[in-house]
C-alpha cells in the first residue's frame, strides 16, 4: 500500500503514511474504507443527490472507541473531517472530498427503559428506529416528520415535528449525551456534567464534538393519534391561510397543523383530475384523546370547501412515515428557510405568487407551526434561540436533472429574498443549505457569542467545521 495524499484541514493535501493508515485499521472494531472497497460508495452516498463527494478514508464506526481513534487520526494528521449520522442533512456536510469521513450509521441501537421513561439512542439511528422501539412501549420522544431522518443531526440542530407543541423540541427532552471531543476524549454532557457543552449541543449543531450516544426523556403517547390531510384547491389558498393563522393561534398544545403547497401527487384518495394541479394541504396531528382531537380539529377542518378530508385515527409510527414517499433519496434538493413570527397578508401574497411559478412537480413550500411547550422555554436556556410561537417556512426545491440546477435554485432564492421583510432573522440551522455560512451568526441571535466561547473551549482548532460552523471566539 502506498502513502496517501488526503485533503488537509486548512488547505491543500497532506501525505499520510501507509503504515499510519494500517495502524488505524488495526485499532478499529468497525471498518476502514477506501475508494474501490466494497461498501465505500454506499457509505459516501447520502440523501441529497446533489452531494457527490469522495472521502479519502471512511471509518465505519462500530462503537465510541472507533470514533476516538478516527478523531485522533484526523487531528494528528491535520485532515479535513466530516461526520455522518443519518446522512439526511440538506447541506451535505456528512461527506467531504479527499479527507476523513466518520460514518456512524452502524451505531443505530435504541434501548428503551419503560420504567425509567428513558431511551438511549445511537447516533446512526433514524427516526423510524426510534419510533419503532419507543412506540412498542406506548412512549415517544418528539422528533421530526420524515422517518428516514437521522436522530443525531435532527437533535443537534433542535428538532421539531408533530408532537413538539405538546412535549417540546427534541433537545428539550435530551437528558445527557456521550461525546467524543475534538481532542479525542470521551465525556458525558448533562445538566450536571460539562453543562456548558450540554447547553451548546442543544441546538448548536455538530460544532462541539461527535455524539456517540443520546439519552432522551420519554412521554406516554400513542400508539394511536388523530392525524391526516385536508386537501384544498389552490384557488382558495389566500382565504384558507388567513383562517388557518387565526385557528392555530389558539390551538391546544396537542394539536399541530402544517401547511403544504405544491402540485398534488397521485395520492390514492385524491380524485385523479386533481393529480398534478396546485393544491394547499392542511396536515394535522392531535396527540391526545381521539374524541378530544375531533373537537380540536373541527375549526381547521371547517375551513373552505376541501377536495378531500382524510383525517382520522392513525398509528403514530405510521403517520411519522406519511411523507416518506415524497422524500425518498436520489433526487437533487435545495432548501431555503425563514422563521416567521406572524403570517401577514403581504407574506401570504409572496407565497402564493411563488407557488404559481413552481419550477417542477416535486417542489413545495411548507409552513410549520411551532409553539406550545417549545415556546415556554427561555431563549437562553439552550443554544436554540427562537422560542416564541412562530412559523417555519421551508422552501423545498426538488428535481432530478443536474441541468436544471440553476433554474430551480434561482426560484428558491427568489422566494427567500422576497420573504425577508417578513422574517424574524433567526433560522433553523437544519434547514440551511451549504451556501449560507454567513448567516450562522444571525441564525443564533443572542446565543452566538456564548456558542463561540464554548467552541473555543472544546474545539479551538475548529476541527469540527463541516457543519453550520460556529468559529472559535
């Protein structure tokens, strides 16, 4: 085996001796992959098909010890380092070109202690893995809305979804984390151990260490919820959005309703004449008593004259997977996102103009409503800063051909720019693409300075920089 020329942390290449690589291989319980090895392409392929990078080495970790060896190898050799959990993040920071990639996907165990109401979750687990184990015990941790999302990236960025209004953000339910720091040490972060690190992990992304285990608080919920879709003609969208914003302003914590605007996919319950036409969808979930949910959703379901209403009792784990068919891997994806404290008429007008100019059949804009329990946490309690009841707008641009990149991305950016006058300034870092590095400081608002100081303490050399990067103070 010859010496390797790998991508350096700062710039240029670094020569790494063959003997050093073989020494690393011998230390691992998992596997060390190089270009041409079986499983190499599988390990480097992530959800967003726009990302086609080729690491010089991939450490497919079996345990925290493997992570320690990989981090120390990258640090000692000055290598560019990427960390993959579920590989679902839009920015594609899970993979680097020519450097070292830590692949955590095999560390996907979920252990539930029903008596203690706790779950210990590996960083390679997906939301489907978490839901399967927790719902078997009638328990839940609030996560996102797409079951193939990785728990690690979701949690480190904040984490919100269908039951956030009742139980808080994912980070609000994080009890502790086992972390490999940039100097290759294993520490436990919690309210009483390394509390500064624990604060930063809850919303600060992958800046502060490689999490090798998450411990979550669980809640009794399910296995059945009241959930489903109410589909409206897009021609009625303005009036529906105006009524929607009024209804959700007084919704109980158990009720979450998101808006999706797109061309209608060929859903089996939707009349065929609507397939491919622009629609507005109210997607709702009530995570309490089913009869109470029927009453709580009545006002939303009374809005307008829907094409179809398919809200009813549903297994929660199944509802968590309802949007998976629209978010399969292999497509090209680009997102732009804003936090909105209100949904004024002027903002609604901007949204409707954009939907009338959708560049393709898989593109959509969704409006997620966040508040309830998540909004009753002070902004400085965790790194996640936006704690007021608010809407999250995500412009999800999705297409298949590289030749369409420019036009589809331009549509998303145009809508993003037009919505700026109505935006809060903060942003959900998990929705930020890789061209928004200059937006990180404003995304964290008043919490950024504290994050930068903690970054200096735990990663002064910025080894962990392939993320929405907080630079050391």
